[in-house]
C-alpha cells in the first residue's frame, strides 16, 4: 500500500465516511419499530420518513445491516411474472430502481442487461408465451424469441446444451437488470438516517408484547421499547417472529444457495435463466459469474452450503457453457428463503392491531425492495394496505384466493 | 445430514430419499369449521426446532417418520408409522 494512502487510513482529520449514525441505546418509545435491517426494512423506514414524515422510527437488526438475504441473493431485478397483480407490483419496483441511484445519491451499479428465460421443452414454451401475453397486457416489455435471437445476444451459449436439453426459445424481458445488493441496503439506511430514523445493529427482538389484540412493545437484548406499531421484515426469521405473537402463516424455510466464480473479462452482458437446468447466471461488474440454483429440498433454518449444490450447478452450467469447465468457483453461500405455497409474498396488516407483516419473500425478495418499502410504509402510515398489495394479504389463504406465481419462479422449485 | 437411516434398509445416502413434509394430524372435515380446514390446508408451523417429518426411501418405496432438528439438521430417530386400526 502506498504510504500516502496509509497516512489517510490512520488520520484523524480524514475519518472513514459513515453511512449512518452509530446508535447505541434505543429510546424508551418509538412511533414505529421495524424488525429487520435488510433492504425491505430500511426501505420501509426511508419511505415512512420521506413520504409520510414519520421519523420517530427504530430499525432493529440482530446482525449487521444487509447481512441477511439482502446480501445473499443473486441481484436480479425483473418484472416478467405470471399474474397481472404480480407483474404490476414488480414493474412498479423496477421503475423505482431505475432512478434509485440518483434518489439515494449512491451508485448502485444498476445495470440494464436484458433477461432471457430459456425454454427447453414445449411445455416451458407454453408458459413463456403465457407470461409474455400477461406482461404485454400490463405494459411490460417481454416477448418470446427463438434460438437465433438468443445466439445473437449470447454467442457463447451452446444452444444444444451439450445435446442434453436443446433450447427451443426463450422469454425475453428487456427491463431485466442487476444491481449491487448491499449498496441498496446502505443507500436506504443512509437516506433513512438523514431523515431521523435510528438504526440499531446487534439488537435482537426476543419478545413482542400484545395486549387486547394490540401491539404494545418489544423486548430486545438492548432494552425494552414501547410502541404501537411493529413491522416484521425478517425474511427467513419470520416464523420465529410470528411465533412470538401467536400468528399462523403458511411460511416454511428452505435454504437457497448461490456461488460466484473467479473474475473474468466481461463476456456475458445478459442475464440467463434456465428452469429445466435449474440455473440462473449473470456477470457482475467485478467480472465474477454470479450463479444460483433451486431451493434445497427440505426445511432447514441454517445458512450452511453444500458440495452437492456446487456439483449440480456446475454440471448444468457447463452444459450451457462448456468452456467454463476450467473456471473456478471461489465462494458459495446460502440464505434462508421464507416460502409461501403460491410463490407470492405476504404483505400488509394482520389480525393483530399494529403488527404488520412483510414476509414470504422466498426467492423473489431483492427485486421488490423499493416497492415493498414504499407500500409497507403506506400501510403503516394509513393503517390500510394500498390496492397494489391487496392480493398479497395474509388472509388470502383463509379465503382460498391464492396468487399463483409459481410459474414465474426463476427456476423450477 | 448426508446419510439417513431407513427403518427397513438401514443407513443410505440422502440422495435416495425424498422429503414429505411435517407430520400433521388432519382435523375431521365433517365437524371442523371452514377456518380450521383452511388452516390445515395452508398453514404450517414454520418455527425451528425438533420436528416429526415424513420421509420416503425412493428405491424401496418406504414411507417413514424421522424426528429431526431443523436448525442443526440432526436426525434423532427414524421409525415406520405404526399401523392404524381400521374400523370394519
């Protein structure tokens, strides 16, 4: 390291810039307490302060911000879903993302790549056509393309997939993008902090007090906080939080794994997804291939990752790109995905007054970060969920009005 | 967990097994309320801990019960589901 640089590192005059105040002890009471300092929780805090002027807000994070599923996903942003409700919702998210670097004054490395969902069978082609029509109807740019167009966009791809599963076509989705995921958490944290929100790391909620069907406070390892409004935005920890308030949900936790290769010169400028081969892949701005696969096959509350996963994934990725057989995987990890039976989130009010839920984000949470923050902020401020998230309400299960989104899950789960 | 004890075939690699979800008791559809039935159909006890689960040994077609800690992924015991008495 050059000495000149080292001088800055130890200089008191030039301290490292902090993104948010180092809050240590929470106050006795807040208007709103947000459990979970991931993208969703921090975005909700930011929009509560910015859109509704509610700044007496505490965000409680048991680890460090963005250290959960916000920092563990494969950073893909898209809106090519299957139900009109889903497409509208994720499209609103993509629109916010497009201007988010400017709004938060932080380079999120938002990069519009185009997104191909490859189809290797006739039945997969049928789903692609279905999704394309729903997308077009709602005004989202998605259409079905043939193998020639895929080859043109990505000449390195072996269209026959080593003869194992020839590609018949794809759903092309023009707005498909990637972004730097932890930057999204930091940006929202800084934005919220500047507006007066307090963020507490290493602060775990151990109990939620409910009296007469109303939330009245939370016990943390960092003191007791009384509040009438609590938002749970904790993804894979949701069942532990809902257990505290005795609320039943359909959520089960399965690990979802991902990995990156060593960095390469840029060669892949689109995002490719194959449901049949259980693979999604894009190249990050650092040059690594970011790859993910389907969920682990059984329930587990752990972020361990396995050799089985890398073996399966690399075997499929080399079907698509045989030349990658010499490239090394340098990191792998797992996140705890909170799955719902219809592959749509659970958002909004609950039977407990003042307890709001932002959960059920399974394998589709990162792309929804801005819009979930915005709509949950509205739900909390007005105590009424906006129309955009009505079909994601918890009571839909008791009403048998599910929002079937499984056909749009990135890979066959 | 890489290996699992099948009550019939002994210790086998996990790849031979399929997960059947948590063991749950069905409410009586004739006497339960619609809400209870919806809860049975959709809701799950997602919180971590020791759970009784259905597992299936695929090569031999054996369904059995495993008691597993869903945080540590350690299986404490596996056994065949006791035969139910069928009313004639």
